[in-house]
């Protein structure tokens, strides 16, 4: 039986609400689910239909839905650290607010960076893989400003080689087909619009293909996802098992546009898989019982 730790995220966001709603709908008997939160926070946002193991994290501050505070950021951070400490088979995280984390003195740009710092060993790197059914997108770079997006051939080869291994192990796909997004508009137009394709991506693809990895040369990202969207909406098999984007919005705009409520953020590359809904804290609707639990259900199902 898998041991799954669930953190409820920022107590002033929708995390506890969607956790309660998701668990009340799932009622899965085949996993040992541990909720890492606080009874006051859980009771504020709803009621669980079953008795789950709950690890209490202190939260002696007033709950103020919609407000990022240092106290809420500290609570969210301590929940994550407890999840890491207990070493479950998988971790599911509800959304946190990065500004609240910063207010609490924890200078991380998101969950992925926290898990990399405290779980990575022997050169491991956390990667961001987004999943909606069979629509999958890997990001070659994580949370950084667009001006700071830098790629190199060796890193691209390493990340995609490890992605192949993950697909073999997790999804049982022996020879996955990968589509690589071009870095520049129109994949650089033979160097007219940028040299990243010619100098970095094409040589990386050549090396990957020599290792038996089925990957395209860089394709224009503005048209690459059209067929994926059509297949997703018609429940047909997608032409590629994973789309590989160079930076955050290049990959997340298409998958979240097509499957925003179902998209799961999966942290791979570490010993423990972590999943979360693809959305944020939704401070604008926190405490109003309006949050949809679809993303949290998908995140939990992904590790059951």
C-alpha cells in the first residue's frame, strides 16, 4: 500500500478546501494517506468524510482567506518539510504562495526548488513534467525570468535521456516519441531569428538520436500543439508521448489552455514523486467554497 503525504498549502488559499473535496470524492482504500496540515485550517474549509491520519503543524494565527502573510508562508513551508521528513512513497501538494514563502524568509521560487534542495543527491535534478491524461509537457528550464533562460547541449541531452528512463519506468512506454519545441520563433529560420536551434538543440537531438531516443528536431512551438489539442478534445491518441518546451510559458500555455482543470504538475528526477494541481492558491475565491477539486483529484490519482 502506497504511503502518500498530502500538504494543504497556504492556509489562506484554496488548498485545504480542494484537499477535503477531493478526498471526499475519491474515498480510495488502496493507499495510506497522511494529511499534513492543522485541524483548525481543515475545519475552517470543510469536513472530511473519513478519518485520515493527520500530522499537525502548528498554526496559531487567524485564518484570513485571500491574504498572503509571513505566517501562512511559514506554515506552508513547515508542512512541506514534514512531508519530506516522513519519507512517503509520494507527496501531493496543494498550492502555496511564493510571496508568502518569501515573507517568511524562504527564498524559493516554488515547490520544485524546495524538493530539489532537500531530496536531491548524487547529482539528481528535479524536473517539471505536466500531465493531463496522455498530454504531457516537460520543461527544460523551471521558474526563472525569461531573460535568464539559458540552454546548453549537454543539459538538454541529460534531461531528455532521463525523461526517456522515466517513461520506461513510470508509464511503461519502451520507446516514447518526443516532440521538441524550437527555442525561437519559427525555430530560428535557419539562424535568421536566433542561433539556439543550430548551435544547441540540433546537436543535442543528433546525440539523442544516436542513443536510440525518438525525438524530433526543433519544431515551431506556435503550431506544434495544434494537433495535440485536437486529439485531446476528441479523445484520440496524441502524435507524441511528450512535448518538450524550452521555458515555462512555452509549454504551460498550451496544456493549461486545453486542460486547465485537469493538469497535474509532477516533479520527477528525485527518489520521491511529487504531484500538485496545475493552478495556484486562487486567493480571489479562497474561503468562498467555490474552488473546484478536479486538479487535486488528478494529482492524487497520478500517484495512487
